[in-house]
């Protein structure tokens, strides 16, 4: 598959976000059940992340002292998670990469030498404050030399199912935050 067909396959009719995240591409475990386990773990992580990020109630919905106390506890937990995430980010061995990301896959420049058809594991941090990695089994659709590496088009394997839905919801939240930041004149 050439890079134009790979671009269309991954981003043609899907919501896509552009983000910079620590990411690495590593060999996929050889066990046959590994892909299913990785997909299940990734879907669980994204679902949990969605519950955390979507659980912050609006200020105007707060009415009583219990809700104010709960909001303080959530704020303290947010600060602790942010601190933990920043400490781990300093120790992060994977450099940040600019990704174009959809529910179907990722386009990224990596120094790794891979060939179309290769199966790999894409490891990235889905949120700056979250000290846990998201690991996605991917198939290399196409490669093109770029800079000191190669641009890769990586399709998430297998396509469809609950992982794809969880990815789409995560990317929708990222996209919504990016739009809100632009409207308020903040850097993304």
C-alpha cells in the first residue's frame, strides 16, 4: 500500500487529532493471545481515562457542602496525579513525537526501521498526567523517509470493536479540548 492510500485508510472518514506525546515502537509479543490481551488492556485504560476526565462536574451544578468537599478532593487528586505524571515524564525514556491519530491508526515519524506489513506495539502516554502507557498493537501500512527517520502509517490491529469506540471517544475529548483552547487563546 502506498502512503496516499494509507493516509486515506486511516484518516479519510475519521476524526483525527494532532498531538505530541511520548511514544515508542517496540516488537509485538509473539504469543498468539497477546494481541487480544493488549486490546483489552488498552480499552480498559481508555475507558477509565474517560470516566476520570468526564466526571468533573460544572461549577454551576454545585449546590451543597458535600459537593464542594467532593470537588476539593477531586482537585487534590488531580494535583497529585499531575505531580506524579510530571515526575515520570522527566524519567520518560521515550521522546515526544508529533502524532496524527484517529480511531483507525496513527501517522508518526520514528527513527525505527520497519517495513510495510510488520506488526509492532505502539506505546504512548494518552494523558500528560497519567503515568500509565497505552499499548496498541499496530500493523505498518506504509513508510516514507522523512528527516532522520521515516514517516509511518500504523493501523491499529484488529480494527473495530470496543477498543475502536474507546479510541474514538478519547480522540473526541482531545479534539474538543483543542477547540476550546483555541477559542480562549491558549496554546494547545
